[in-house]
C-alpha cells in the first residue's frame, strides 16, 4: 500500500523543520510555504527549499499573500514598526503579531489539501514556549478543525495536526537532534537574513531552547540574547 | 456620536448589494472585494465599484487571492472545467464550489477589520435558496465566529453578520426594492460579462428570485433558465 499524503506547512524555521522530520517517518509529504510580505521573506524561502531538498519533497507550493503587507499592523510586515527586542517575561501580545495570519495560512493549506486529497495538514505551532500569539494555541486549532468540518465537502476529511503544540523549545531541539533534522538549514530570525539578530522574539526563544538542551545552535548570530 | 464602522464584503452580485443597502442604514461602511481568479473577475470588480460609488463608500480594498486559480478544482477558477447549466433540484455540491473559498475571504475581512478596528463584517451569504455550498451555511459562520474569538487579540471583538442567511431569493429581491438598492448595477453570472448567461447556477437562482417576486430583473440576459 502506498504511504498516505500529508501537507506540511514549512516556514523554514526550526519548529517546522522538526515537524517535517516527524511527518517524514510516516507519510509522503507535500510542502507549503507562504510569503506574506514578512521582512525575511527571501531568507525563509531559501530555508524552505533547503529543507525540502533534504527530505526529497518534490511537491512544493509557494503561495503569495500580499494583502497582509498592504494592511500592515505588524512589525513583521510594516517596516515603520520596529522589530522589538524580545521580552520573554512579557505576557502581552507582541508587535510582531500579524492579524489572523495563521488562519490565512491554514486556509490555503486546506484548499490545497482538498484538491490533493491529502488527509492531514501539519503545522509546527508551539503554545507553551511561544510569543503568546492567539492563533498558536491548541484551542485555536480545535476551532479551526471544527470550521473545516462544517466548511468543506461532506466527503472531505481534513485535520490540522500540531505535534509540537505542547512541547517546550528545549524538547523541540532534542527531538530535532534525535531525528537528525537539518537544523543548520533553518532560519528563524524576524529581522536579519545573513546572521540572525539573536535578540528578536523568535531568536530569543530559539536560543533559549538550544541553551536548555545543552546543544550549540548551528546557525550564525550577530549577538546573543543570553 | 459618530456612526460605527462595518466591513461589507461586496462581490458585486445581488446579495451583497442588498446586504450593503441594509448596512448603509445603520453604519459607516468599508467595502472589501476579493479577486480570486474567477472567470468574471473584471465584470464583478466593475459592479463592486459601481455599488461603492452609489453608496459613497470611499474606503475600498481589493485583495488578490491568486492561488485558488493555481490549485484549481472549481469551474469558476479552472477554465478546463465547464460552468454547468443549473439544476436547482440537485442536492450535490456543484462543480462551481471553490475549495474553502469563503474562509479565505472572511479571513481577509477579519485581518482588515482588526487593523481598522471595525466591529462587524457583513456577508450576503444565503443558505436556503443557494447552490448548497458548505461554506454558505449558518453553522459555518457560527464556527467562523468561534474561530475569530480564539484566534485574535483578546481586546478584538469582531463578529461576522449574515443578514440574508435565512432569506429566500424572492425576499432578497423584495428587500432590495424596498431599500432602493441599485440592482441594475450588480452582476451575478458565473460565466459571461456582457449579457448574463441566464442558465448557470447563479443566474438561475437570481432569475427565480425575480420571477417569484413578480419583478423584472434590470440586467441583460442572453437566455433565460425559465
């Protein structure tokens, strides 16, 4: 019997890379990347292709979502709003929050999965060690699965899967090492595209994970949050 | 006190025009139109601007959603799939169904509303006299409102409103007449852009509404389903 087909959302960051490493063990993969006008768009796309090459994934889609840049409201898409230095104790939603971003990305994945007849969509969202984005919580993905159930054809059975949702960043690094995920090919920084800035939210969370795991992060940094 | 601001999704068809006519009575309006690579894209956009001019709506956004055409799977976006002649007794989901389309459109409206700080988003979806699309049912919009609640910032309160959801096409025509909605400016046909085809699902449902209301449809048709 041929392996089932799953869609994997691959931003190019560490979390999506480890997610792909997990899915690779049990499923054929189709990789989806979304350009939404974020600052590091080109660097993320490069990481996406490198990870796809690593896993020999031929079925790749890159969708454009230009309007998020048009409406702004986030430091990731509006260059007039500076990318803030991370504050890992702040419980407020940071300025990098892109309005309803994951809904757009997941919806694209669902439309594509419906045409491909793929049954599962994987996204490397993390609730615990995260920036506190509302659309990265387990409750959000549950609501999205409910929406898919009522919003697609009756014979369409698509589920969003979030294997990392309850993991700490440290555990994600260790899982990546265990599965030999190519973490050297990934890119997480919100701001820079040659050496990672080391101090934005995304860098700080990543560095915290490597530090707690006792592993050296293989990508270059300009400075370090710690 | 200044009037509240609402986002209205305006495709350019009869239902969205009547919805706008209803919202105009109680709210400032911002109009959103989405090009998703549908056959009659240019004609719908013309109708959108004509309706916006009629209601003096300055705040207009036209978002592009190109990837739906890229993945295909619908007669509206894939010119290799013919637009079927309407069958109003068929209970199957027709070939014009665009995978998860309304989720993309509503998500765009939510992102925009979140930046605009608009509280309500209006869409002229109809459940009863419809083609049976899963994403035009009241249960779908309820699931979407739930998703907004968990997927946006805690202080964001946005609701999707569907004032036509339980109406028959006949009642929509009569409501339009009562509110002097500019139905002559609207475009509903899935296929043609000078004279409406009169026989696609959308034309057939529209013509049925006018016929049952005892009113002449002001737009030109090539032929009539009835």
